[in-house]
C-alpha cells in the first residue's frame, strides 16, 4: 500500500464517522502522539481530503497540539512517579534546556518542532523530562507545529490529487527541502 492509498483509506474511515468525524480525527491524533513513534502525515493528508485544505489543516493542528499536551502531561505524570525516570531528567542536555532563558528555551523548542527530522514524540518526551513549564511547552508547540503542518497537509493532499496539483506539490516539496537544508546547514555551522 502506497502513501496515497493509505491517505484515501484513512479519509474513508474518518468520513465513516459522519458527524463525529472531527472527534475521531482528534482522537487518532492523540493516540499517534501518545504512541510517540507513528507518523501523522497520513492523518494530516486525510483530514485535508475530508475537510478541505484549510479545514483539514486546522483540525490537524488542533489534533497535534491536543496530542502533544496529553503526551506531555502523561509522560510528566509517569516520570513524577518513578525515581529512575527522574534521574533521566537530570542529564546534561535536559538540564541545559531547563536552565536556558525563557526566550532561548522557546526558540529551541520551536526549532525542534519545525525540524522535519525530529519526531514530535521525541520532543514531547524530552520536554516532559525537563523542568520546562507547561505554558512554554504549549506556546512552542503551537508556533512550531503550524508551519510543519501546513507543509504536511499540502503535500499529503496534493499527493492524493496529484493530477490537479502537480505545481503546488512541487513548490511544497521544494519548501520542505529548503527547511531540511537550512537545518543541515545550521547544524554544520554550529559544529564548526
């Protein structure tokens, strides 16, 4: 099964929920986020197919934010219950994140959210181990997920409707590649 078929199958399943389709989509997003390793691209694309580009984007963004919040709170709750897990939060990297100024911490989390190479689950887990305040996590998630979801929604939608959207798909892929290259370039610059 290719990506386009997976998107169409997911879109049909979401449609089958009728008036509860939005709720079903949001719940799937929460489950994907809590699992931490599943990609949400197919769901973002399916939302765009079912609800239109902008409606699908807004539902996907809401679902991603809701999923990140639920994951963050669940992980943090679990960490607070385990002394072994609390020691993981004392690693140098997570301490550095917690000790950053608020502006620097927000910028770091926003860049982690925008980066197409870092799964959201990794950011959720890392943030829940750190001492970052919930409000900062939430703000960085909203700001950082918005541009990445715009790309995910458009690329996924246009893969399904390739015949009508070849040019827009090409532009979206070029933008996504530019973001990827920008991160690679800044990563090399920091190492040097």
